[in-house]
């Protein structure tokens, strides 16, 4: 395996390490290995990534011949595949399974074939369980077209068997992946829509530790500006093992998107209001099916990143007496004020300018007046300011160096909870950071947590180093995420 050692640069991969570029092999080296036809000699990560290339062989070679930039997406998928398999948790972290054949006997979870098993040594709690090959996992999770990820079309309207939730343990989190048990995941369809573009099968993933029957329910809503899901949802999903280890059952839905970029023709080219209706339906699905996954009498908590943070706030306004706790992360709950900051030059960043224009159906943000329906309908703070007693408790978090969503969005949300958007407790010129971390009490039960030098998506690192402001920033970011998990309980 000399070639593989060279491929990885001799770097040892460890699940507990904070994600950075070192855990991902150079995609070009993986491609060279595939095109050379060299054997994998039983090396599981290399075998999986080569299988990923083989499944896309025709498209790959066409892209090579035409020098299409789209090939970068396949290469990135192969690199993620390698890293995911190389950093899979030890089999000792898989849940215990038992089989009843005269007596209740433990079955090795990693070699168990598809069938019915028990999660307790008394053989009283039965589940259908399966394993899947590393390559099959990679092809679904790292689909370069982003059409399989979040789609339940392959299930044919039937709940899938429970299987190890390796997407929840990917080493791409700012807070080190530290958990005692790999959660199980069940994929299902929570909604199917039909249009002239076809049928869109929207997937719900349910994550829980196998034998935790009293888990606190939480719905996690991914971001992506209503335009994409693959990268941002993967970062969100990678946090889940930390939640299940803390005693949660996590519902993660996928929703239709505004652009043609991802999700497939039948699941895009919709309005932002369609995306929000999907999330509303996802919440109702979780509400009506919650009894199947937990006996807890706690309400379903909500969390979401960016666009998902916006929708967690919006969803809490749809069900004001049912949603008790939400944790919006770097949310954009006030389109009107975000547009105002773009227009007056106090927040000049390309992504938010493009996002607002696209969601409004305009070619340029300069065409917007602020009276457009998408701006009015997604400016949520005045309602909170007028009726703060209807708003749930919130744990709001934001990085002050955010170049995607203005930090003022979270400051104003905090102030709205206090009943005064302009003069509430969160004032930018009065912030006091200790080792780059500031905490503000918005009202009793609601808090704003700010990171002085963190950018957008401070919770994940992807293929690069975590950009959160050095050692102090890293420690503070990890502490913030831990605080949020404890607060949501």
C-alpha cells in the first residue's frame, strides 16, 4: 500500500480530530489512481472512492474529454467518500443488537444482514435493521448532481430499515466529533408533490440512539439560501451525533428549492413560500409521528442554520402555542432590514445581494423596492416585537464576521424578543467579548450568543480549516455549540 500512503501524505485519520483539510485526500490523486487501474488491495476507503468513480465512469470520462468544470463536483464527492469511510467510528460504537433464537443473543451490528433485531438484552424492543456498502453510502450521500441526497424516491413510499447513521458522524464539524454511540437513521417520505416537472419525493431522516426511548425531539432545518442543499445540509447533518448522544431524537427534513442548481427538476423552480410550506408539513409529520420514536412529553424543539434559522422562527409563528424552544443559527428573519443594509451600503456582500434578488424573481437587487411580497412576507420581527409573549424561548447565535447574513439580523431578533427592535439589550456598539465570545440576555429564557471573529457556518469546516478566529475563537465556538445543545434539552 505504498501508493495509498503517498496519496494521504502519511496523515493519520481520527474521528475525534477537528475537521480540516488533512482528513481529505487530494481528489486529483484519487482520480489518477482510478484512471491507472491500480488495485485497492482491500483498503476500504480507497475501494469505496474507486467504486464512486466507477459508478460515474461515463460522465467522468466525458467531462475529462470536454474539460468540463463540472468534474470538480465528482472529484469532491470522491474525496468526501474516502474521508467518510476512513473516519467511520469503530464498530464498538455501533449500537448493540440482539436476536431471539431460543434465547436472546447479541449480534455484531456491523455484520448483521437485513432483518428484524432487538435493541435490548431482554429482546423486547424490535426494529428492522440493515447495513449498506460503503460505495452505496457514498453514491447517495455525495451525489455530485445533488439529486439523490434528500430524495426518498428510491424508497417507493415505504420506510427504510434503520441503519448506522454515518452522515451524522462526518469529521466536518468545528466542535470535535465526540460521542459514545453511532446513532441509527431511518429514511422515509414525509411529502410528495406533483407538477409538470414530475414527482418530488421529500425525505425525512430520523436519527436516534437505538435504545433511547425517552429522547427529546428536535427538528433540524438545513440552510442554503433556499437555493441549494448538498453542502449546507451535510454540515448540519454532521452535527447530529452530538445531539443524539446528548439525548435527542432528531428529525431532519429536506425541502424543495428555488433554483435548478440541486435537488432535481421536480424538486426545484419553486417559490420560497413553497419551501416554507414543505417545512410546515415536515413539522406536522414529526408532530404526528413523534410517538413512534420517543415517549418523551417534551415539545419538538427547532434549530436551523441560515435559511433554516429563518424558517425555525417562521415555523414558531405558525404554531405559537406548540413550539417552546428554538435555536436559530445565523438566521435571516428580517428581509426588509437586510435589503435596507444592502441598499444603504452598510452591509455589502455578494451572496445576500444575489439571494434576495433571486428569491424575488429579479435579475438584480437594485430592482427591489422593499414592497415585494417575498420581502414583506419574510420580515418577521415586527410581529415578534408587537407580540413577544407569543414567541418561544430562543437561543440565537451569530458570527460578527459573517459575510453571508448580516449579524444585525440576530441582534434585532434578540431586541424584538425584548419588545423593542431599536433599543433592546443587543446593541452593536455596546458588545463586550471575552475571548471572542459575548452573551446577551434578550429576555427571561432567551439568549443571544455572538462570536467576534467567526464567519457564516461557524459550526462546520468542510474541506478547509475552521475560520472562526484562531485558538480563542475555536474554543469559544465549540463552547457555544455545546451550550446550545444543553439549552435545547
